[in-house]
């Protein structure tokens, strides 16, 4: 990564949020790694949530080869 990509940023969080993120860390994992994992999981959750909503609303049709 370039220096610009790894620039240090401060994100103010309350102590309970800091503790919750800290507890999600795997051994040796950085807070950056934890947050990246959280972002990936949230994007996946939103994708499935959107697809599920579209299926319920009838936006998909059956595929017949």
C-alpha cells in the first residue's frame, strides 16, 4: 500500500465501542483489519438483504434454460 492509503486517521468512538471492536480482533490482527472485515461482511449482508427484498417483491423471474 502507498503511504496515502495507509495514512493514519482518528475515529472517535466511545469506550464500549472500542472494547467491542477490540474483542472482535483475532490474535495479531490490527484494528484496520477488523474494520476491513466488518465492511466486507456488511456489504455482503446488504447484498443478500437487497436480493431477498427483490425476490419478495417479485422483481426476479424464474430462469429456464
